[in-house]
C-alpha cells in the first residue's frame, strides 16, 4: 500500500510589512491543509502543516530594529 504525505509550511516572517495579506495567506495554507487532512485521511493520505515558531538567526541581520521587536518578544 502506498502512503501519501502532503506537507505545507506557514511562516510568520515579515508579518509587519503587509500583515493583512500575509495573514490571509497563512490562514489559507493552514485551512487548506486541515481540510485536506479531514477529506483524505480515510484514504490513508496523511496531511501535515508545519507552523514554525520564531527562531533567531542571522537571516534578519539587515532588518531594521523596529521591525524585529515583535520577533524578539517571542524568541529573545
């Protein structure tokens, strides 16, 4: 029997730039995958949504300090 795994990833990076658009996209990814999980689970298809938390890396070193404040509150 073949096992199918559908995986999606959402992220919070950059939410301060265009929050409404990014929030809509985030919810679309999560909602779509949760619906797939409900509809396809009985057929043996597993669906996973990866929702990473805030992680401090050098990736944002050129981002203005003001934009990083919300991230630092979650991942000091």
